C-alpha cells in the first residue's frame, strides 16, 4: 500500500474537481511542498480538511498529477487498476474481435480513468507508455493488473518522463513475456504495418489516424496523385496507393524514413520503385515543387506540433497558416488537402480559422468535406476536452 498524504485545494477549484475534472493543476494546490515523492497518493481536501477526490502526484507538462477516484475509501492498488483496465477492455470488445485491424489503443489515459498512462495493443503485444515518474512509480501494481486482465504474448514500455513527453532512451523497452520479432506485422483495415516495439520512441505508425487513412484509401485516392508531407513511415502513402492512387510522393526530413517507407510499401505488395520517397525538408520541397510547377490532386499535411530543422522552426499554433498556403499553391483545382494536427494547445475552431485564413490570403476558395477527431479507441472524457488533441480537416480546393 502506498502512503497517502493530504493536499489542500484552493476554494475556486473545488467545484471543478467535484464535477469530475481529472487534471491536478499546479495552481489548484496550496501546499505542494508536502508532496515530496512522485507516485505518492494524494487526497485533495478543502481548507477544513474535508475530502474531495484522490489522485497521484506525477509531474507532466499538463499538470502535477491526475485524479484517480472520488471515493475516499478506495485504495489505489492492483485491484483498483485491474478494474480500470477491465472496463477499458470491455469498451473495446469489438476491436479485439476485428481480424482486419490488429493494432489499436487499449487504454487512453484519463479517458479510461488514469491520466499519464496509455496502453497500445499490437497483435498480442501490449505497449505501455508512462508519462511521468509518478505513474511509473505505480508500475508494479499496474503491471500486475494488466497481467491478470489479459492474455498477452509480451509487454513493452516507453518512458516519456521529461515533462514534454520526450522519450527516455532506455537500453531495453521489453518488460516481460515473450520478446516480439522485430518487426511484428500488424493489420489496419486490411493493410499491413511493420511495428518495432523496441527501436526508440516511435514504433512505426500512429494509431490515431486510422479513420483518416481509411477515408483516403476508400473515398479519395483512386486515380489521383498524392503528396504526403511529414510522411514518417509513409502510412498515408500506403493507404493512398492501396486505394488506387496513380502515384504517391512521400517527403520527410529523417533519413530513416526512406527505408521505413519502402518497407511499408513492400509489406503491402506495392513496389516502392513505383512511388517517390524523398528525404528532404518539407519547406524546401515546397519551393522545389513551385519552381517545377508540380501540382498534386491530394496533399496530406501532418506535421509534428513542434519541430526544428536546420533551416526552419515549425510550430503548429504559429505556422500552420503558412504551411497551408504552401500546400494550396501546389494543389490542383478540385484537389484535396488533408490538414491534420495533433497540437493540443488550440481547438478545432482555431484550426478551422487557420484554413479560412490561408485560403483568404491567397484569394482561393474551398469547401470542407469532412473532419475528424480521435477514433473511438482513443477514448476521451467529456470533462476534459483537451484530451481530444487530434484535428483533421479534409478540404476541397474549389479554385
Ligand atoms: N504523418 C506521419 C507522422 C508524422 S511524425 C504519419 O502519418 O505516420 C512527424 C514527422 O515529421 C517525423 O517523421 C519527422 O522526421 C518529420 N519532420 C519534422 N520536421 C520536418 C521538416 N521540416 N520537413 C520534413 N519532415 C519533417
């Protein structure tokens, strides 16, 4: 049993916590100095010492901890975690049954009742991501709970402790069970992906984009030319090619993206030689494309929320309009722009304004065809809308 301490909440925050707000913010607590060790279970109390909610202390960029229960008598132990994990699995019952998609999110942080922890499923393997030292302190109870709740081939982990969610490079991300082959091959809506569970921060695919990939394949790609910027392993390109795109062009700065994208194409029986895979700064590529008067039917924009390359710094909240303007200029009339961002620091409304602004500044016209937020397995809380970070707008350029 972890020892518990009381922390006093400022009056103006009490209603929010009673109402189900899950994040323990730095500002809301009077006496943080009492919390020494991350992972400590904290009872949030009012000025008179009356219990409000309990949670754990763990520093992340978002806050200083997460609420775990509104029941004063609930002890935060393996049984507690097993209940959360079991209900997360129940919620995803249909995902486990779907043979065409063997990779998805099983546990999505506060959306499933425990902020700071996610669990992804890759064809029998489970990968936990710990977002603070505090939640990692609770590792044993959480692992016991997971092991008693699921059948697994093996368990892996990623540590993202530095507050900004940056990956902590451990020599080994393997936790227990059977080691996975490197790569394992998973399916997503019938397509194949190579997944590396123990090769750095990213495993090869971002599971939150599956509905967008499927829509590109099933609705838009046939007979079209596709430019996929910030392409990473080329997941959007693979789906576009599978949907009958005449050609895809993938552009990413990272050298590894070339071989990784070739690999994903080959796994889907597409000859990588028939596709363009370019290692370059996207902003250089835009210049090149304009100079060569290249035009594409579909342009996918899925940048990181923040990135620094040798020549450019890109921040989604500051520079997305500029990025869109570059894309609009090389998109055919009647073409499609898939504008995506995972930046949590602005809303869908703001993102829509970016689109409006970019087209207006170029005196160009558009129509919004569809928009997406996180898929169902990336469960979010009504009381914590910031958790739904994904924003994707499919735009048709009219002129
Ligand atoms: N769209 C991808 C995920 C993008 S991850 C997918 O669907 O899987 C972000 C990628 O952007 C990384 O691979 C990184 O190498 C790349 N990147 C960051 N800055 C870049 C830049 N200026 N030009 C090209 N690629 C960049």
